[in-house]
């Protein structure tokens, strides 16, 4: 049973679409077995704080990659994958631009321990400075 769509005439070729498809069908190749990779790929510099900027948001990656160039890619599944030294080091669900930061608290611990080392001094040092001023 033919539908209304089968009866449509192509505006440029002036042929019924179904007739033209029947002619061309023998010349069409089979679809590839795997889906064509249309993933978004770019490189990013990982900041000192272990974050990368992607599409208006900041995403956390392991501290070991701080200061390094990584490849970011995302496909149809809206997952952001971060690749460094041929390994996926982080995976995040892409967020809307207004989401802001995507963090992984466990990855922050080591960085902040190393970054926030506070020197301790005796009170005597402060009293001496106060006397000089």
C-alpha cells in the first residue's frame, strides 16, 4: 500500500521520490557496522587546581594531571571523557552552562593538603614583630 509520501514528486528532479530511490538503491553501500564517531574533541590545559574548562563549566580531573595538556571528548551519550597519556582519567556527565563546577571531593584532598601547608610559629615571633611596628 502506497502512502502519500510515496506519491510526492521531488522539486528538483521532477520524479517521484520512491521511483528515484528504487533506481539508486542498487548503488547504495551498506551502512558501516559501527556508528560513525562524531565526538567533540579538543585539548585542554589542566589548571593548578585540577580543573579543566569545557563548554562554560569547570570539571575536576585527578591532581596528577595538573599543568598537563589533556584531550577531552564527548559523544552522543553526553559524557565528557578526559584522556591523558592514552588513558581515560576522568568521566563526567556534561552539565548545563549555569551548573558551574563539577567536583570530585576525594580528588581534592591530596591537592589541598599539599597546597594549604601553613607554617606554624611561636607567639614570640608575633610579639617581636609587634614591638618593631
